């Protein structure tokens, strides 16, 4: 079962990455995008309509 990436997961990972880098100010959007991209890359691919038609 594929579970979509949600805002809470992104927020949690973004905060972790931000803290790990020393809490730099003014870069919240950068860390949000890093976290979102990382979570999407780690997520299993969604089934395509061709896969579900079988």
C-alpha cells in the first residue's frame, strides 16, 4: 500500500535537516524543498493506470 508523503513528514524532516546544518536563518523554503524531494525519492513509485488494469 502506497502512503503519500504528507506535510507533517516534510516538516519533521525539514526541521531535522535544518538543525543538523546548525539552524541557519532565512532558509526555511530551502529545507522544506530538500525534505520534500528526499521523501518523494524514498517513496515507492505509485502504481500507474497500466499496472492497475492488469
